[in-house]
C-alpha cells in the first residue's frame, strides 16, 4: 500500500497545496524588505536616521533568516521522521500564527523575536514542499514542476507588492499587513488533514520498520549526512544554496529601502512599484531556472546564472538609481537573472540525496546558507555607516558574493541524468 503511486488528482492536489504554501512563504519573505523602514520609523519617531533605519532593516531581516536556518534543519529532519505533509502543515502554521501576532507588538525587540519564530516556519516549508512534490511527480515532469515550485515564493512577493501599492505601508499604518499574513493558518490546518503523503516516503518508512524488526539500527539523517559518503555532497550543497541566498538578502534586498529613501514620502507607492517590477522578473526567473538546468546541464546553468547575477546587480547599484527611467526595467532584469537560482535549486538539491535523508539534506543545503545570510546582513548593516548611509554602495559591495558561484559549482556532482529512485 505504501508504494502505490498517487492518482493524478492527488498529485495535482499536492502540487497546488505546496505551491500555495510557498506563495504565502513569499509573503513573509517579502514583508520586511518593504515594511522595515515604516516599522522602525513608527517606534523610533524623531530618533530615526538613515543609519539607524538601515541597521534595523538588517536586524529584522536577519532575525527571520536565522529562524529560517534553524527551521529548515529542524523541520527538514522532522519531514524525514514524521512525513513531508505533517511537517509542511506545521511550517505553515508557524509562519502564519507568529506573523499575525506582529499586529500586537509594542516594540522593535518584540518584532525581532516574532520574526525569528516566523522564520522557523518559512525555513521549514521549503524542504518539505520540494521533497513532497519531487517524490509525487514522475521524472519527465520534474523540470516543469521544480520551476513551478521555484516561482511560488516570488509569486507571493508579487502579490504583496500589488497589495501594498493600493494600501500603503507607512509609519502610521503597517499593522494591517501582519494581520493579513496570519490568514494562511487555515491552509496549514487543511494540509494536516487533507493532503496525501509521499508514497516514496511511506515506502522508505516501511523499509526502516522492517530493518528495525530485524534488529538493524539505521543512522539518523543528520549523522548519515555528515559522514562519508554523503559528507562532501552536503558541504557542496550548502555552498550552492548559500551563495544565492546571501546575494539575495545582503545585496539585492537593499534595492527596496534605497528606492523608498530616494523616492521620499511624496512617492509613497514607489517602493511597492519597484518590488512589483522585480517580482515579475523573479517569478519568470525562478520558473525558467529549472528549464535552463534541464536544457544545458546543472553545472553550466549555475555558472552562467552566477556570472549574470554579478554583472546585473553591480550595474544596477552603480550605474543607475531609483526614479530614473532605466531603473525599473533594469530591476526587472535583475529579478529575472538573480532568481534563476531559485528554480535551479528545487530541481538540483533533491537529486543530491537518497529518499531516506532527502528532506533533511535539502533543508540543510538550502537553509544553512541563511546563517551566512544573516551574518552577511549584519555586516551589510554595518557597511551603511561605513558608506555614509549610501545603500547603493552597500548593495554593490555585497553583490560580489554571486561571483563565488562560478567557482563552487565545478566541485558539485553533475546530476543531469540521475533518477530520484534509489
């Protein structure tokens, strides 16, 4: 029974629900890059400065990323232990409930704690959604399905940008968006009750039980991953997951407070417009990343994405600025190129690991990078003072992290023709 494939209807249910979970994941990830300035101004009042605003932007986003790093490891391991579906539902409940509580905060430190707890859910959703979908769909569909998964997060960011373009986030009115981001708790409950489990995981659990009945004790997923033969694989996976994350948060996300600062209060919707242009490019990029990897190979695709991300991000920060006519089209291009990574990763990372450790391995590879990303954000926050409050110079300096991808990828195994079946 555990090895019986899912019906087409069940497989589409899994795909739609996992996509929705990642869309709401995107709402959480996109929230603070456009709300942090208003939240900080609300609590700091007359004490607010560009340097202090930049520091709190870094702190609030780094707090979420630290939570996501812990959540990705913990809930990825939980998905291998209790099932992809249960861990996915728990992750959605985590990010929804704790974001909704942000409506009631009375200080920036309270928000800091809540963003960490939101991050646990944000980090936990990705490895379980990706593992569940990867195992429920046949190999011939995987590049398309991986592209859909990659596009989920950026679709959420786009939806948020359109919502905040019509209902502005300001120092006087920002709590409403936290209440809205608490609504997906309903989806978390539905996942726990209605979504089928991965037949591949169920079959692996049956084998583990048979081995336990014969007295054979299997290693825990974490222990197995961090010893040969998987040790090198997990370390390379961590590096490949870290580079686009650090680039996205320590470099690319500075675009939005920069846009808000240059546009000023007279153009309150410009930051949302900028996020919309970026997120449209990002939705397309995160879909086509998997298609590019399928077409030209995993390693060459990652190399070219790294090269393009370095060039376009540096150019955006150094050769243009918000409110110029060329800025938004370049922002669209940066969103497209730099997020090709996030279509590539859902296709590649599950291919690195066997079923018994797939959610744990994918979770660690993707989310350990968030420790480095949080550190990078704190470092970028200190650079605001060094560069005299110039957000463009901070973004340009931090965008050089993308160039590391051109080196690291050649240490990674080529899984282009590898099946997920063990």
